C-alpha cells in the first residue's frame, strides 16, 4: 500500500483545475462583487471557496450513496446546474450595472452561484466521484484525492482573493463590461451543461 498515490493526485489536481477553472472564475467573481468593499470581496471569496470545498468533500465521501438513495444521475445534476447558471447569466446580461447590490447579497452570491454550481458544479462532482472509485479503498489514493481537492481550492481562493488588482485597472466601466462578458460565458456554460444533460439522458435511455 502506498501512503500517497502521486499519480492519482496529479491526475485529480489537473482534472479539477481544468473543470473548475480558477482563472475563469475571476471575471464572474468581479462581476458579482467587484463593486463591494475589499473586506466584503475577501469575505465572499472565502465563503465561496468554503462552500465549494464542503460540497465537493461531501460528494467525495458520500456522493455515490446520496445519488443512489435519491435516484439522481449525473445528467440530472448537469441539467439543474445548467438551468441555475442560466438564470444568473441572464441577470448579468440584463442588469444595468448602475445600482449597488445590498450587503446581504454577499453571502448569497458566495453560496449561489459562486460556491455552487459554478465551482462545485456537476463536472467537479462527477470527476470527484470517479476518482473515489479509482482510489478503490486504497488509503494512499484517498489521501492523494483529498490533497488534490484542498490544493485546487487554495488555487481558486488565491485567484479570487487577489482579483482586486484587476479592479484598479478596470474601474467601474470595466467591471460593467466584464459583467456582460461573464454573463455571456456563463450562458454558454449553462447551455453546454443542459446539452450534456440531454445527451446523458438519451445515452442512458
């Protein structure tokens, strides 16, 4: 038995980084909380990462059992996540960008859509469940997977925590433009998730 499965760690880390896309979260993060005070942005970044970590960890530990008990498949998760992201994307695309959201919204956007389904989305959840199966009862594999999950969330936190540097460059008009671009990208991600969901249902039929 290996005490640490380096191969699984590398594979899981690269996969989760690609799926969760830490640099790609920055435009969405700034579009949602870019007009907040630095302390509020830092708090939202920490909350989003913690929510994402807890969701991914939960599905790593009990994901297969939860989905089996509820009778939910990965396509259903993809569809639900896609629809939720589409709602957020439409809000970003149609908002005027002139009004300041309420402070209480900091917690809401950190939970949804940042924490989940943007970070801890169907792709990350499905990949985690696959890697748990790959570890197949090996303690070294489980330690490697846990380390990869922690590492990717640290990377995400650094990207969002220090995204304030971009705010000094972008200014108010830049953040508004970024919100529109982020909304368009989110809409594309949402449509892709729904399409994957439909393909999954058809393949499983």
